[in-house]
C-alpha cells in the first residue's frame, strides 16, 4: 500500500526513539491515506502509523483528536473524539464496503436537507407514505407497477409531451365539471358507444357530420 504521507526526518527519528506503550492513548491525526484505512498520528511529539479500526464508523480527518489502542505493536484508531475545524463527518466503513442499519424502528431526521445519491435505489415495504408540501419527480423513465394504486389529491396537474393511458376497464367520475380543450380529438369505439345526459349542446363553427348506415334522431 502506498501511503500519501509526508514525514520529516526528525519525525521519523522520533518514531524510532519513542515507542508507543500498550493500551489506550489520545493522538492527533497528521495525515490520512487516500483509502482512509491508514493514517499517521502524533502522540507526545512522536509520529506513529495506525490503522482505522473496523468499528470506527466516523471517518477520521487531519487534525482530529482520536482514541488509539496499541496491542503488541498494532496501533488502531478506535474513535474520533474531537474535530476542531468543522462539525461535519462521514459515516463509512474503512476502505468503503457495504453498510447496513437494522432495527425495529429507524428514524433519520435532517433539520435542513437530506440527500440520497446512488446508481440504484431499492425500496421494499408494505406501506409507503410521503407527506410533503411540494414534491417533484424528475427522470427520463418512470415506471409504476402495482396491484392497486390510489392517489388522493386536492389539486393535481399533469404536463407531458406525449401521454398514453391503457386499461382493461376505465371509470371516470367527475362530480362537477369536466372540461377538455384540444386541437383535434379522435374517438374510436369498436363496440357500442352510449352517452346519457340531461341536456347537451353541440356547437360547431363550420361543419357537423353524422355518418352511419342508420341515423335516428328522436
């Protein structure tokens, strides 16, 4: 493993002269490698090479105050105790890897913003609820496959360049007003088309045509 550390000759001499005793120690992080698995720490003016323990989930950064454990010459960074520069951190395993959280109830709260970034996101649940004042779905392909889908909204707006709806049976119930504005409308019914209304007005500006084998007006 190639370490991206820059250590002075005096620091190397201090490392060889001052051996780290067994047990726990506090140290200051001097440098971290690119993978985040190995680092140089400073204890009482001497530099030592330490490995990040598997249980240290907060990734250390330079200038952090960390807790060390030395056992038979193996030095591990157990935890980050203090970060003087900022209050942000990264939760990750050393050198990456899969990270799972399991529990009966898991709550993630972000006071300002929460972001999810991944090539693939899988969600498996029996009940999925979203409560938001404003929601946006932006994507090149959106596919929804469900045995039953229910949408209840006070105001719903849909805008698309091309929209196709295909169903075995379709029932539309509008309590008050159904308004359609379009340039051209074509309706094709293979079976029987039936329409019932209390009052209906058909107004055209140029031409009205009824074409069929038998036309009955009563």
